[in-house]
C-alpha cells in the first residue's frame, strides 16, 4: 500500500503575506480605503487621493494627520501591529475605523510602497521604501506634518491576482464610489480626489452634511432630498433621504454610516425601502445618506477583514428605528393640506342686510381743483332711478344735493338645514349615456383569407371592446370569456418586439434637434465607456464630451427628448447591475429600459388607440407577457361569473 507523501508544511512568510493580502486588498479601491481610514484615525482634517490608470499604475494618499513616530516606522509595516487596540476586550467597543493591524502589511506585501511621514512636533520626517513586504531603505526626509503613501504596481508579484483586475475605467469608478462614501462619512474633513490629473471630487470639510452631499451629487439632487432627524430604541438617526424623482435604478446610492464608519447593510436597506414604499416607482430605489449613532458596544464591526459588514446586537430595534423615523418624517414633509368641509354651516341667526354708508368726504387741498371736481362728481353720480350718467372731469359739478343711497338687500346664505319649505327641490340625476362596445375595424374579405389561424379564430368569435377600467385595464368580451388586458404591458411588449427587430438590422435612433450634454457620475461614465457600443445598438447616439460628460445626439425612436436623460441613466444603472451579462443580454436590458417609457397605466387613451393595441396583439401573435414577465391578459369565463353570482351550482 502506497503511503501518502503529502506532509504538512508551514508556508513561507511571503506566501502567508500574499494570502492575507488577498483578504484585505482585493483591488486598488480596497487598499485606498484602508489608507484613508488610517488618515482619519490619525486626526487628519485634509486628505488627498490621487490615482493613475484606476490605481493599477500608482495611487497616492496624503494627509495632515498626526504622522508616525520614527521609532515606530518599522513596526508600522509588520503584520498585526496597531496602535488602535490593546486587549481582546477592546474589540467589543472599537471606536477607530482601523484596528486589525494588517492593512499596511498586506498592501506592502503585493506592491512597491514609499512612505513619507512626519510626526507632530518633529523637525524632520522619515522616508521608507518597501517592496513586496521587505523594507529596503529608511532615511530622513524633509516633508510636511502628516503621512503620504505612494503605492506603485499593485500585485506586481502576484500575476494571477493582477489579471483578474478590471479595466482602468472600471477601477477608477470603484475608487470614485469609495471616495464619495468617504466624503459623506466625515463632512468635517476636506477630501480631494484626483484621477489621471483631473479633479473628480472636492469637499470643503466645513462639517455640514448638506455641503458634502452637494460636492458629490450636486445642487439639483440636494434640493430633492428630505432631511431626517430623530431617535428611537437607542439609535440616533440623521441625514437625508430621496424619493420620487430622486429615486435611482439600483442600491448603490444608499449610504449608511455607523458612528462615522461606512458600511453596507441589507438590514438597513430593507428598513429604508419599507419606509419609502409607494413613494418610489416600482423597480427603482430610494437614495439616502443616513448616519446612525449608537453605543459602540452595541455593534460588532469585526465581521470581515474589509470591515464593510456590521452586526447589531438588537437588529429588530435598529430596523424599527430606521423605518419608523424615515416614514414619519416623510409623512410630515409631504403632508397634504386639510380637506375643506363639503358644506359650510351658516350661523343660526341670519345676518342683517348690509347697508352701504358714505361718510363725508375730506376736502381736497386748495391746489387740486381737478380732484375736487372728480370727488364731487362721484358723490352725485347716482340718480333716483339708479342710472349712472356719463362723467367728464372738464364739466363743473351739478349744484344740487346728492340723493341718499338705497341699501342693497342681501339674502341670507343658503343652508341644507333650513325647514323643508325653504329647501330647493333636489336635482334629478342626469341619465348616464349607454356605453356601446367599440367594434374592431373590419377588413376586406380578400385579406381575411390570408390572415393567420389565430386571426381566423378571432373572426369566428369576434372580440368586443367594452371599455377601459381605471384608464389602465382594457375590458373585452370574447365568446364566453371576459378578458382584461393591461394597456401598459401590451404597449411595452409591442414596442419591445418592434425595437428588437429594428435593432437587429441597424440602430433605431432618431436625431435630436439640439444635442443634449449630460453630466454623469464617475461610475456612470465608466459604465458608458465600457458599454458605448451596446448603447449605440439600442439607439443612443452619444459620445464623450468633457471629463465625465457625454453629448447625446440621438435617442431610441420610442423616446422623446424630455425622457432621454432619465432613460439613459436607467440604462446605465441596469448595465452596472449586470456587468457579466452577454452583449445580447445587455442590449436587451437597455431596450427594456427604453420600453418602460411606453404608455403608462392611468393614461387615458382614445378609443381608436385601444382598438389598435388589441389589433396589434392579434396580428403579431406576441408573447403573452411583457418584457419583465408580467402577464398581458387575464380571463374569466362565463361559467365562473355564474358561479360567483350563484346562478349555477359549483
């Protein structure tokens, strides 16, 4: 029997370092997150991040924090070395953003790092060069107070890991999203983010959350947000929530922070979306920047090396607090004005008839004879029979006494609670005109022979369109069936089928009279660069226009110009949510986004349009579901109706 020769061996230190680095440093954005959090823990008030080629070539993180003492510079690159905690009990109340003591060691193990640091009060700084985890050089250096890390050739010694990194544009988008979260987490810190020499984000660091939001999303978005402030179940909640027009196509714009720590929490996302239900269109999500403040020991941040996940001691209480505070705030903010009473109750005592009294006129100044003529003429304007004579300021006033004014009799207000004799007879309801079924247009006999079999069946049992319920559901009678059809789903399916056929040959786009310039976020712009061909196939004629802007010259033929920007952003959100989809699937998803702008439920259609929708469904034999899987029609048989009304026994 052959013995197993695979003995247990201890891994070399360099292999251990690379394995540990893979847990912390997944991509440039992860490494930058660790360095930025160290800067914030060091008390920095200004942090600069500068990347080249998405961080694949190099990235730099500089701060004005407390710096590193010269005696600790070697230990800073050692694994599990930190100044944040001392004992295991400290893990139950971690107050700092970093505490594991492995971030810098992991970054250095897979890159070439240069560190320049100068501690507060020191006259001279220190420069360290580290390659692959080995310190090559330490020397004095002239540098400002704080710390600057320059990282080059990430994963240069781990080619397997490096080849799984994305394109520079995608990595730039990931770093941009990270920096947006960092800006929103600490409004009191001034952040500057540069990508390939271009300024992407800059925050003032004035301590105001609305100022931080404006630096990331702009003024227009900030105006759409609702301020949140409250406390419940030991949780203080503050920030902003956006619903309605501020809704987004995915959850990437839901920002949650616990005691200043950026995190991603499905629990909080569910609570937010429950609170914003019916305020955001189906398929879209609210955006938010919400800060939770609670005792440090009530949450566990030591869940994963990347520190994005957080567990709460009282998950139910936290979820209830977020959901209740957000819901109640939105209710108060969007509170409708009180409904006026249907009938105004009059006073029990009828008011006396109003009398018009004219007081003695004040004599005009001596230097205004014309005004005196006007005033005297007005007082003598009424005659005995109530006629108003013509008036000319040039004529002298009449030499006679003005007639007394007759009081105008005003009837008391009408009341439904008066006696029966004084109540007007009730109006008879006007007869409702009979709604006749809308007949389908007839076609020549010669064409009936060439129609498909399904059309012949409809000819044998003609469909009668009875009407439209709630301006949404088309009601039809077909033989012994009662059919209800969703006009939006039907229109969307027809547009989708038509659009797919047209895009198979050439992009279906119509030129805009005036090209539109759209400013995208760094993430959206990176998605545009990767999927420009897909968008062109779907009918969007657009090209780069500036740093993160695009010029839209043509839109899908089913869109109008007012909807072009909204549909483009929705399409980009859909592409970002499905980065691994095939080109055909991506094109199909973009077309589905465009078809959302079909006729909406609740939109009143002319009778001929209703008939044409049904005719198109019959002629084209379309799939009986919309592109999103919802049914186009539901049916109810005559027998089922008879059972409901108990006309027949079941």
